[in-house]
């Protein structure tokens, strides 16, 4: 389950410090019970965090902070029953972007228009507000578009040339895919088939009323077991947890000449949820997965207490010098409840992205004090 930060912001402030020496910002995990956390930094104002759950009923709540350390509940900021509301439940993974003095929330929900009575009828919509704390009202009484299959986890890229791109995940639902992993699982008698979710990108119309052109497949789980990425992206299957392989929660940004797309794999409700990334020279790919994946995963094998790390966003320290990865996870104390973590993230001179987490220690504030 990923603020409108112009590309120039990344070019100016995305510094390649070592993760070990970077200040971290809070006592992990935060006392914030959200899944799919997304942080918007409004220049001259505050940080605002949105996510799935958090006590919201058919909608989304928000938190605010001056320092990335102390977070204040702002209450529910989006209600699905607004005048243009088109969803009925499963309000997931909101992202909010500031543009031309307005705030736009992209999110996924179960569409009420469901003549075939599909179990998963998720689509993506967009709502607008005058303030980051809402209230947000849907721009249109319908999703942005219907590709013919269920989709979730919207992410948006605003390019300097004025083009806007939407990224999303096709759900695993009714999407069985042939692969060596699927053959292996079938031979063991575990699963008859393996369903997969894939990440797509497509250009958005300037008014967000629809898309331009056809969606482009950008990321999917590996087909061959010999692919180095296959081991970590297939753990939900190889642990006999579920017959699905996910590629979801995409987050794209530009650093130097490359576009970085972070993504999550495995079952979001399980211990193996983890984060990797891929790079491209174009916003619509092709993307190449990184050799050092996964960059964020459970730490229980190393004596830690964190599992289920995934669906991240990114933000910067108040002085703009340090990049952070914001994500959800679980601990042995929080049980099945998803809570938010914030840890340093860096990109070195060779373009290698690293996340210094998950951590659960008492941390310094964002200024390093």
C-alpha cells in the first residue's frame, strides 16, 4: 500500500549519507495505528500522515506533526458518503498531494457499481480539499477509470513537463499466472494455482478525470525460481501461507537521472511482507529490480521483534537534508495491529538505495538532537 515533491526537490536534497550515521526520528513503532502510511509535508506548515484504518469509518483519518516525532490526531478527513462518494467499503491506501493550492487524495475502495457481484471490485478515485485536514470531497461520482480488473494502491508522479502518471496494482483476484513457483507449489500438493498482483503505470489526464493511453505493465513477480528476486517475493507461497504473490504498494520518485520505484511483496497480513525497489530511465519503464532487494523486511531472525514491514512512503527531515522511509509493520507486542515506523533511507553515489530499519530503539528527533 506512496507529498507532491517536485523532482527538483529530490535533486537538491536527496543526499547520499550512510544509513548507519543518519539520525532517526522517533520511538519506533509510533503510537499510530495505520496501515499503508503516507506522509505529506506542506512547506511552511506541518507533516500530515494518512493511511488505512486508524479508526476511520468508511473513509480516512489523518495525523499531524511539526517534527516527525510527536503526532496529533486530526480526526477523519475523508468520508465515503460525501456528495460524490462512489465506494461502499474497503477504503485503502490514501495518498495526498498539494497542487495549485488544493489538496488531492488518491485512494482505492470497493465500487458500488458491481453488476457481476465480484468479490473484489476495487477501483481508484480522487478527492479534493482546500486544506490537508479536509474535508475531502470526490471530484467525480465514479472512479478515475476501470481497466476491467480490480485495482488498488494508487501512487502519482507529477513531472516538470506537466505530465502526470498514475501507478497502481492489479489485484491477485482471478489472476492465476503460470510460473516455476506455481509449478513447484502444485507438485507439492499445496496449491492448484498461484494468483499474482502486478504494478502498472498510465498517464493521467490533467483534470484527473481519466487516463491517456493504455496502462503499461511495470513490475511483476519473477517467473523463474532461479531469478534472485524469486526467493523473497515468493515467501507467502513457499511458507504455505497463501496461494498468492503480490507486487503492490508502489512508490515512485526521481533521483538524478533515474526513477526509483519502491514496492511491497508477499501477504500484507503476514510476517513476510517486505519492500524492494527497481529503477528506470523513464516513468513508464522498463524497470530493473535492484540486486540488494529486499531493503526492508522482518528482523525476528536477527533477534528483533518486527514483522510484516511494508507499503511505504518517503519524507524528509524538517531541514530537508535527511530522507526517511515511512512504513507499517507489526511487533510481538502489537500483535496483528499495524503500526507506523520511520527509519532513515539513503541513496549512495552508485545509486544503491538502503533503509536503516526496522528499528525499535529510542531514537533521536529529526534534527539529530
